């Protein structure tokens, strides 16, 4: 989809959420919001005249929830990719959304830059899970879906011993604050190491860091 706009339909029953999300996306010239809907019925009506690349979809909707909408989209419009943008972040909601065919799951407290990053990644055919999803849930999902088996191995020798230590703790589910306390480092130092790890490995999501750690046996499933 290089050099083409990524066409989006927003689906949320709260107009203020749709408006806020649209305001985040408008400055990005490679993204175009085609239309908005407040429920599944409105979405399917829009699909008669619009051809989005991605539907940004809430789970909790009247009449038909986002999981069921995702299943219908996968069956009738498999070319459309789904990003779930939800206030629900429990394990069942995340697993159900991804199991139904969603390519990305973003909590509603996700910052604007990460929403844009998720859209860009999903448009390329990649999966994207938010940094705000607990690592323990990500690891459980990978174990269930065996996503790590499809991950391209990269050279672990690029990382220093300290970076490997921090990567292991990240993949085990510790936050930067918890890692700092455990290793007697400042929060800023841990954050710098984390950024260096991502830059060296050219991995830009928490999901990919965990998959890397699994594939290279830094942690075990």
C-alpha cells in the first residue's frame, strides 16, 4: 500500500471517541477516514458504498458487539483488516478479538502515535498489539497461537549482556519501573536500554520484542 492512502472507517457508539480518533488521524496524509458508524448495522450499510482497508472497531457496541462484527467481516469482506480499539482489556476480550480475526488490539488509552503505528503496520499485513497490553497476556496468546514460530530470527549477539538482561525482564512481564528497581537502575536508564534494544533489532513493538525473546530462547514458553 506504499504511496497510497490507507482508508479507514471508524466504528464506536460514542461520538466523542470517534471525533478524538479522527482528530489524531487527520494530520497524517497517508491515512484517510472515509466514514464513521455507531454500530454494526451502520457499518455494513457503509460497506455498500465504501471500500476501506481497515475498520477501527470498538468491542462494546449496541445490537452486535465488535467480536461478532469482526467474524462477519472476516467471512464476507476478508480483504478488510480489523483493529479493535476498546475499553475492555481483559484476557478474554483480547483473545476473542484476535481469535475472530482482528489484526490489532489497542486499549482506548493508547496514545495517538501508537494508533497511527498500528494502522501502518496492519496495512502492511502485520499484526500489532499495544504496549499497554500486559506482557503476561501477550505471552499466553503467543503460546496459544504459536506466533513465535513465524518470527524471523535476528542476531542475538547484537545486544550487550545488560540489554539481554533487560530484554528478558521485559518479556517476562516487568514494567520499566519494576526493571529499574530490580536492577538498581534509574527509570531513564532502563528506558534508554529499551530504546537501544529496539533500534538494534529493528523491532518496534512490545509484541515483536517478546516474540524475539521466545524465538531466541531468552525466555521459554
